[in-house]
């Protein structure tokens, strides 16, 4: 499978070549920071890098892919990638032997493709000015797999952006990039955000700030319940509406009135907490979710700046969810509520 | 910190002792299968192993923990574990040096505790006879981290059991056990189930069978929407009820019956598909979710035996979710619908 009609460079066979060593060094942070370049590896990641590259170049912006390396075998296996490379504004394809690819790769199973990419993060201002409706904020999330999983889940949930604070894992760590499975090229990603400064700026951009916190005082379930209640009670959607089946009484007292539980059949649920969460925060509103460090969670100073501290309910005996799965549940809950509006 | 009132064995200091080598060999499958024992490592896992051990012994059943190893430093840091060990039916505590612990451990950061445990899986018959309402089935899930994440998420979502088919990763692989963060000791786990035979047996146990499938014809969103619609429309719950707010326009022609779109504002959604999913399958009913292999997903022969093939909706540009996060979203959706019944 050749990229027809374009002159092809000779096969790179020398694993000791300077360019091979340069690319390999991008697995390390100092080299990445110096060159402002990183590695995308494997078919899914390079495909998405190429697509973003073509879109940007066609829009008159700078390209993303600086250099594109592939083995013959990998190109033959992935027609769609070979086709993208035929595009006139595609980056130059450099054919390499499996040995050269392995020498450049950060992984033991490089899967035949490496794209050297320019940094793709976006300034915070730009993201906030674009009117985002769903944003994930990683506050000192340290594990590359977790960060990548959350970026992928945010992309799946239709989030507009992911913001990494200064203390978080490096977005361009090859393990992070790999775990996003191409999503790093799909949505806006901000790096090095200042966590002190961030809540005020998110709020100024019209975002409700939700801190994901296993010990939070609001249950995600209550927020979802309140949101569905508003929706199914009709278009008034004023936060006081409730499902027709729950009877007539009103939790907001004109005079003190019997409070009605959300109709969940769960006696342990605190009606007062549910009501207050529902009053403060509407899951259907534009939101920024804050997700914290794997071991310590979110610092009190951070949760204090949020509009609500929201716990994913634990129905069984697990102590907690991991940050990647908890984030997925939170982001999908927001996405559903927002889209059902 | 000593386990008061119980004679303490002398400190184990010899990294070459036979028992140390025996324990270390449990990191390998042949030794595990021969002894029907496995390793629980780190405070969270050994705590849950101890709790299950005490519960079982107190109930007159066999214990779980065969041998319990700890360093002085780890015991001093975890009072609660030291307290569990004082219980008269607790397993014998063996104090070891950090070097001995490291020699026995499967990890580079063993965190001071190892419990040698008897296999804890339960026969399928026993699980099915117990009237489970929510079950996760792992069909050839191969990555220990994914399997552990799903077991932990199933536990968090209040599932009754996790079933691993024959081709799945070994439940007792130390990486799987570690990723469950103790949940392997919380819910029923079945290993080596026959995937051919399973759907009929699950159905006979009253479970709706839902195949998680990114290309599935039912959207999880539609199932949730239909379930909420039934709930909020009141007690008739007939699957045809819908929210009062959904208004008038009708994409389906006037005769047989005016189908009303689910009020999601998503024009791309197929109303017909949503209706048929809602008719066939009720998310609030007892369910078994099938989750497939990371690369291949579920085989057609498996999805064919399910009551519905359900896709977690992708609102953004991600190609898919990983199996761990997709499973978490599915299990939480079922848990919410069932509990809100």
C-alpha cells in the first residue's frame, strides 16, 4: 500500500540514525518541552492526529503532525490511514523498518505507526471564551492511565474540554496519550491551569462547578432525580416541579408543609439534602466537574470553591470507585441531563 | 502495635525460607491452581479479606485467610487491621521484615501486608439460586486491570455477582485482585462459566440479558429514558407512558398510534428503535450485563442470545469507551433504574 502519486522517501533502516534517536527522546519530558512535540503511537492515535492535521491545515491553521513514520505492514493493514496520507496537505510519510519503529517507540508493542505531533493544548481563555457547556477538570490526577481514561470518557460524553491543573500528570506522557485512544486530538485540552484561580474563571464563564467527592454532601443520584423531576413535570422546569406520581405537597414551604421524598423508594435518602442540592445546582446547566488526586482526592480549598460536592452513590460495599470510572459516571450524568433539557 | 493477648510468632527474617518461596509462587497460576490459594496484598485488600474471614468463621463456615503476613511498620499505620487481628477467630499473624514481605510479594510496592487466601469463587448454581437482581458477566475480558475495575464497579453499583467466563483473565491473578481494591471479597464471583450455556441459565434465573455492545441497536439512553418515563408517569408503568412535556410533533405517521419522541432534543435518535427497546426490555427489571473482550467485543453468537444489544451513547468524537468505564455506566444505569422502581 503506497501513498500514490507522492514521492516516497527511501526506507529508513538505521536504528542509530540521529532522527531515530531524536524521536525516541520524545518519550522523555525534557525533550518534549524543548521541542514542544510529542509522540502519537498506534493506528487509532495517528489516525486522529492525521484527521486533526488535515482539518487544521485546510482551515488555514498550522498543522499538527510534524513527521509520520509507518511500517509497510502497518500501512497495508490500515487502508484508511494510507488514504489520509494521500491528501495533498498530509504530512510527509516516512517508511521505516519494524526495527526502526521499535527504536523510536515508547512501547514494547508499537503497532507500526508513530506520528511526531506539535503540542495540541489550547489556552484556557480560548476554551472559556468558546462557551463550553461541559468541562472536566483534572486536579492533580497523577496516573497517566487515569488521565487518559478521563479524556477519552469526556470525549465520549461530548464534553467541550478537559483542563489539567499544574500538578497533574503530563498530558504528553506517551502513556497518557495512549490511554486517550485518539481523544486528545478531539476536544480542547488545557494544561498547567492554576487551581487557585480556576473556579472563579470557570464560574465567570457561566459554568456550575461540581466537585466529584466520595464524601460529598450531594448525591449524584439526587441531582439526577431532581433534574428528571423537573423535566418530566413539564416545561415550567423551575426546580420545584416534581413527578406527577409523587402527589401534591410542596417541599418549598409557603407555610411548613409535609415534605415529599423523591419517588425512589429509598428510605435512607435525605429529603432535605436532595432538596437543597436540587435548589443549588441543576444538572442540566453548563458545568465543570472537578476530579481529584487518586490518593488524596480534592483538597478542601478546592471543594470549598465549588457549587456542590457531589458523591457518586455507592450502593454496595466498595469503598469507592476509581477516579476514571467515577468521572465517567459524572460526565455521562451531566451529558444526559443537558441533552434532555 | 501488637495483636494483644495472643502469642506472637517470632519475626520472619529469612527471605530464603521455604514458606516465603511458597507464598511468592502464588503469583503464578500453576501454584495457585494446585493449592487453591491466592495473594491479597496491601491494606485495603487484606482488610476486606480479614472481614470476610471473620464473618464466615463466625457463621460456622470455613475461613478465607490461611496466613497473614505484616511488617511492624504497616501494622502500626493501620490500627483497624491490627484490631481485626485481635479477634479470636482471626488468622494467625506472622510478622515479617520488609525484605521478607518484598520477597513474597508480586508487586514492587507491597505496602506491608500479604494475606494468603483460599479461593473465594462461588458455584454458578448457588449464585443463580440466590435470586440475584444485578449481575455482570465478563466474556473473555483479558486485561486484569479491566476485570478488577469491573468487579469494583459492580460492587459499588450494588451488583450481586460477577461471572467470569472460561476465556477471561484469571480472577486470582495478583493484578486482578489488586484492581478490585477488596471488592473480590464483597460480592459473589463465579469463574470459568461456560459462555454457551450461560444465557439460558441466566434467563431461567429471571434475569434480562443485556449485551453491552458499542454497535448495539438499543441505546442505553433510550432504555433509561423509557424507564424514567414509566416511573414519572405514575404507577401504570406500561412502557407506553411518556412525560407530559414532550409536546406534540410526531415523526411517525398518525395511524397505528401517535408515537411521541423521547424528549431529548436529539433529532438523530430513532424513535422506532427507542420504542422497541422500551417494549422489549425494562431497565428496572433484574438484569445480567454481558461485557466482552477489549479488542473483539462480544461474539455474535453471544449477543444473539441476549434480550438486547445495548450501546452506551457516544455524544462526542471518541470511537468508544473502554470496557471498564462502559461497564460502570451500564451497571449504574441498571442500579438506578432498579432502585427507583
